[in-house]
């Protein structure tokens, strides 16, 4: 998120989301139920670098942009234990 102007941080139980002034969304943390909205790592275990979209060891500790929202200006969101939502 270096060189980005973050206007909102939203936290779930083990994952987080940042929204920038341009409406871009960045997520990081545990992705066991797909709450990051993007690929992470840990398909077969915590040390596995293979890409995954859900699973008990699927995670990413580095904020990365959610590409599916490209072209959409997100202005807010919410997160729970296993979910993330943007309006």
C-alpha cells in the first residue's frame, strides 16, 4: 500500500481490507473461506506457495489488489468472521 492513499481499513476475524481514494480494494490475511476475493498461497499447507482460493492453510500476509473489482470505485465495505463485502 506504499504510495496509496488509504481512506478506510476494514477488519474481519483474520483478514483485512483497505480501500483507497480511487476506490481500489486491497486484501490480506487468512483466505480459508475465500474472504480475500482473490488468490492467495498455501494450497496444500502453510508452506506451500501454490495458488489457492480457499482452504484451511490458504493465506496471504501482503496486501494485494482485488482484480475482480477493477473499474469499480468502491466507497466502503464490511467484514465478518468468514466474509468480506463491498457495496
